[in-house]
């Protein structure tokens, strides 16, 4: 092998090693950003006393509670008109007017939407609030409703 070939091989290897190092760095950075964003999202939900996203809640029929979500994450207030869908049985969910206007329920925390809801029947019902912000997950809670 002549000197020129050795130099080319060394340069080629350096390019491969630096490319691998760069890709490793970027993947670690992306992982850190995702975790940081997820922590921020969870903190925002916690600040509003929201039920955890993607959670399952055990309730009895005729349960009333406040659903709270951060306005800066869900700015278009889908929570004002919550989307409930029955999964099984005759379980239903809906807005209750005596807690205040939808989205503006009594005792709402500043910066948070709050809607008073009622869960009825027996079975399972899902609550879904659509996100309109890129990279923000939809808010989802499944209620497993047992009869009294």
C-alpha cells in the first residue's frame, strides 16, 4: 500500500467515526428533549389538578367531578364541550351546569379550563379532548363505572 492510500483510508475512517459520534449525540439530545417536554406537559397537567393523561379511573355511577386542563396546552377549549364515548355497558358522561359554565367552572385555577361533569350508568366511557397544538397529545381518560 502506498502512502496516498493509507491517508485516504485514515480520512475515510475519521469521517465514519465522526458521523457515528454525531448521530449518537443527536439521538441522546432528542431523547433528553422528549423527556423534558414530557415532564413539562405532566407539570402543566398537575398544576391544573388534571387527571393523568391516558389514565383509567374507577368510579361509581352518578359520580360528579371537575375536569381541568391547561389553557396554554389546549387553547381551543375542547373541554368546554367534552367528547364522551361509551365503550361498554350504558356508561355515559356529560357536562353538569350547576358547577358553572363549561370551561369556566367554579374554583377553576388561573390558566386552566375547568368543566364539571357527571359519569352515569355502568360500564366504560372514554373522555377525549383533541389537541390542536403540534406534538401535544390528545387528552384521554377512561372511566370504569360500577353501579352503586
